[in-house]
C-alpha cells in the first residue's frame, strides 16, 4: 500500500477516495510528525471545533492503518511516492528520481482549501517540480557530455516540460540552450522566446564537454595536449582510475585512440588500423610512427602483444616523429621523461559536486556511478567482485573497522602474511585503500556493509574474536545475534573494559547500555550496579546486588556496592556498622565504603563520625589517583565544612572547575552550592540559585540520572516555596515526583511528596508520608520536615 500524490491523490491497491483525509496524510508524510493543534488550525481554521474536525478525519484514516496518535502529536507511516522521489533526489539518484516523478503534485484536487494550506500545496508543488526538472537536467548534461544526443535531447525536453514545475529560471534556460541550441530541435524556439521574455542573452552553445569522469584531470589533459612533437608519454594508474577516459578526451583534440587487441591476437594487431595494409614487421610499424602529424593514444600496455610492445619501446628510444601516449597499470616500461601518474580525485577537484567526494573518496569508477544516480555502493560492490574473493573480503573487513587493525584482520580472515600484503597492495593500487588499510571511500563502503547485514555481522564476529579487548566491543555488539557459548567470556571482558572507560569519563548511561546487553558475568553485573547507582536506578541496583555470587567477588568489590545501596535505601546504621568492621586495606573499594559511611553519618547528624570516615576515604582515593572519587570526597567535605570555612564559596568554585568532565558530579555540586547560598542568604538569592538548580537539573537529566534531577527539582522547589513562588514550587515538586515515582528512593520521594502536601494543606496525606518515612528508618528526615513546616497549624496537628 502506497500513497500516490503525483498526478492526483489516491492510495494504490485500495478504493479509498476521501480527499481531505488523504491530503492530511500527504501533509504528515512530507512534513513529519505534527502537533494536533497545528494540524487543526491549518486544515480547519474556520471550523466551529477544529480539534474535533481533526479527530473525525483521523478516524476516517484508520482503515489505512497509517496513523500513530498521542494526546499532543500525530505521525504518519506509509510509503509515499513524493517521499521516495525526494529520497532519490537527495542521494543524487537521478534515474530513480525521474522514474518516481510521474506527474504534478496533487493534480486535480477538488477541495476548497484554507489560504495557508493552499500556499503549502502550491509551494510544495513548485519545489517538487523544480527538483524533478533538476534531475532531468542532470541526466541531459550527462548524456550530452558523452556525445549521446538522442538521450540528451529527450531528457532536456522532459526537463523543460516537467509537470508542476514553475517557469525555467535563467540558469536552467542556459543549461538547456547549451544542450539544444546548436540543433534544429523544436524546443529551441521556446527557449529563445522565454529568454527574450526575461531579458536573458543566449550565447553560442559550446560543443559537448569531456566525459564527466574526466573531472579533475584538466591539468593532465593539458599536459598531454602540449606534448612536443615526437614525445612518448606514459600514463599509469590502477584499473578504474580514469586512464581510458583521459585518452578519449584526447580524441577531441585530434588524437587517434587504439585499444590493445590482446596478447592472444596477431602481432601488431593493435597498430593495424594505422596502415592501409597488414603490417608484416616491426619496421613497417616504425615507418608509420615516423609521421609527425600523427598523435597516437594506445590503451592498456599490459594487454599488448610482445611485438607491439617491442615496437613502441624501440620508437621511444629512437624519438619517433609521432606523438604517443600509452596507458598502463604500472610504472614506465620504456624510457620517457613524460610520466603522468593518475591518483584519486581530491576534494578540491569535486567542489562543483557537493557530497561526491564523501561518497566516493574521489575514485573515478565510483564517481561515474554517483553522478549518474547509481548508488555508489552498488558500483563499489561490482568493482570488488571483479577484483576477486580475497580483495573483496579484505576490503569489507577493513571497512568494518576504524581504525583498522591489520593483525586482527589477517587472523579473522585466516590469511597468511604474504596473502594479506599482496591483497592489500591490490586494493591500494585500485585506489580503494591506503597502504595502512584505511578505506578511501568510507561512505560507500559503509552503505555496502549496511546493504548485506548478515555477511557484515559475520565479519564483525570474526574481527571481535581476534581484536584485543580494548577495541573488540563494537564488533561484538555488531555481531550480537551470532554469539556462541565459547564467546561469552571474551565478549563480557570487552564490554566490561569499554563500559569502565565510559564510567571513568563520567558517562554512566553509556556504560549501562553496554553492560545491559553484555553477557551477565558477576564482573559485568558489578560494574552495571555502579552505573545504575550513578544513574539513581535504586530498584534495578537492588536486583543486581541480590544476583551476585559473592564467592566470585573480592569482599571489598561487593561490599562497596552494597554499602552504596544501603545508603541509597536509607540503611545508614548498616553502612556504619560495616565500615567499623573493615580490616585495613588500601583498596579503592575500601575508600568508597568509608565515603558512604561518611555520607550516612552526615544523614544521622553524627558529624565527628562523618569527618573521621571522610578522612580515611580521602587518604585512600588520593593514593588511587581516581579524579572522580576525589571530586566526590571534596564535595562531601564542602558540606561538612560549610559552616567553618570562610572561603567556602571559593572552594565550591574551584570544585566546579575540576568537575567539568564529570557531569553527574558537577550536577550534585551545583545543587549543594545553591543550597549553601540559599541557606545563608535566603529568598533574596533566589534569582542566583535558580540558575544553579536549573543547570543541575539539565545536566543530571541529560546524563540519565533522574534521581539526581529530582533532587535538583526538590531543592529548587524548596527555594521557590520559601521565596513565596508557590505556583513554581508546586510545578517543580510534581515534576520531581514524576521522575522518581518508581525509583525506590523513599527518602527523596517522601521529601518531594511532603513538600507538595504542605502547599496543598493536605494534613492526612502528609501524616501518611511521615509515617512511611519513619517506618523505613528515615527519622531524621521526618524531624527535618516537621521543623521546616511553615504552617504552624499543620505542625501542631502532626505533633498530636
């Protein structure tokens, strides 16, 4: 089923003919998901109830099963000819684009449209028509450059008469005149008239330009044209680099092109066309080459017969009268000072063709397909198949890596060192890779990999098994559906290493996504637990801890995570008891346990215990050199010393600089700093602290730490509440509750709900919340909530 918009409006394979719903469907398919209100106002601005009109028309579209709705937005998913045309046009697939454009956009529509919707329709019709004309012109230029007038004229006429397109602009008239102006084609009369109407002066049309694959070879062509009489030039380069095309360009300057006739043919068969009679000897051929008026282009030295090669070698030594150019795959095999080595085209060469260099890396064979609308990866695949099995396998394996690891690649493909070197040399000479194995046309190569997912996944699996742990994970992930039992250990180790790097750089959400799909060894679950902790996913963390096989983990590795979980769940006394029983060790995990002991002691308002635990933690984490742990310790220290340290603002500012690379730690710092400012300066500082809270919420939410973001919203809400911005405080509390409703953080959820209940004056709800908090061990929080209550009436009710 497809929506057809060119030449009318209908859905193929159905009898559905309701124009207004189909127009709505077309708009959504071309413009993307839209807000319901915008659609209603655009399509039914004068209706008594535009939203109801929208709803009715969406109901009428249900038989097509093409619409996805939410309360706020509407999205359509159905193939559409106009969308397919645009896809082809943007990828420069001109042939497919022209085939897809079958008529004027929404031709014959009988609806009486609102002004804005009618303007959209007309603008879209003009745009699509202009794009269709551009595709036809591209094909016309291509065939004109190849001296194929019949095809060039046909596409030029289709371009001029493109249905739905606006009148030709001056640049299109000039291009059409360039193709048709030198002929007696009837369209030239229309071109002259149109040019006169807009005051455009049409110049004399130029002859067909060289083939498009000669782009970027102007310097080489000029050098060959200016060769001194009697010179012999050697043009070298791998197959597909443009040697033959360069010789064809020479034919437009009076040169005679002679393709090699093959080593299986008669001697001197290649040079036979120069003579009115069969050549009986090399001497006869040499006599022909003494003609100073002769300019001879010989294509493919390697395919010449031995006698012809010997004759040309002798001619080069004797300085013949003829000017000769010879193409070959290798360096000169005869004496000549004129050697033209063809390379892939540079980005500068392809400036006139945006996107061409990225898609083809300047390889002429791929460029030829790209400029004619053929997908570059199809051309690349055909070229690789011609090269053979090993070059194709090696190219695809190298394309699947960035950067390539040649040792792992050789092992993955089971190639000998000699075979790898030889095959890589072939690809390099073809202009497809660099000598170190990097792909020269990465965009086309990636598209080729995407086009064959099963083969690509198998390539990644072989690479994953031979890559070092540090670089193997992306390949394991790409081959996820092909893992076997014996792959589990190596795959888990690679995932663990990769995720650990993300954790150290301050990206726990990335680490969690890696560890979630990795084989679930205890080591993977342990690191995943830390990622969940930093993301505030307390419930998931609790489930992970209960799955550990403690015998397979060092005590400290397990206990440090368990301490963190107990702290998050509000089991502060358990954390302190555990830290008191720990034997001495300089393990970083022991330092982490003491850090959470300090946090727990602070929650219980045992500040001396908090300071002692934090001192032990600091001494351990400083020895470990873990920047992220040092920042956490310093953040807690700032809270402990905030009442003693006169320079606490400077201390916070310095910490914020250090935390730039660790977004979650930075978010926590911003909350603490804002809390400190508001505690000391009160409502007059609200404008300053609000910016800190806003930045903290944005950072933490963007990092995936919804618990941290909720904490920022709570502190922000409290400062708004105490600054008499009640509506804002209520909005912030509700947003925070939504974020962590299912997180398992009873303490924070209780704080948010209690704060919201105070605003609403719901004493029963508040009493229920305080009872829940008290029952779960959060007595200090309960006391804090009651002490902070602004409403004395509510406070007295709760105390009874």
